[in-house]
C-alpha cells in the first residue's frame, strides 16, 4: 500500500513540474518566437528575440562608444544620446516604431 501511494504522489509531482516548466518555457521562449515570426510575416523587420537580455548589451556598447567620441557642432544630438534607436530607425525605418 505504501509503494502505490508514494508512486502516485511522485507521479503527480512530476506531472506538476512538467506542466510548470512547459508554462514557463512557453512564456519565455515559444510565445516571443511565435510573435516574432508573426510580425516578420506581416513585413515588420527588427532585431531577433534574445532570451533574458534582449538588445541591452548592444545598447550599452553603442552608448559607451558614442560617448567616447567628440560631439559635432551641428546640433544633431540623437546619434549621441540614443545611438541604438537612431541606428534602428535608419536601418528598419520609422514605420516599425509607429505601428
């Protein structure tokens, strides 16, 4: 009688762990990748989905690089203050941000 009860409890715990891991992986990986594919199919381009940090590493590197250069006197401060967004708009166009 003990072995059946223990195996039933372990089976329920295993199923619960599998269910929770599926929900978490769906939330963190499968759903964003599906959304990325859906947007690309509609013609919207952008950077690919990256788990956890996204574009933060690239944003930090670009900001550090732009701050190390002297600023031009033409009052165009956007490439210096927001270099990632400036590159994004010049690469993919303004229509990506408007929609």
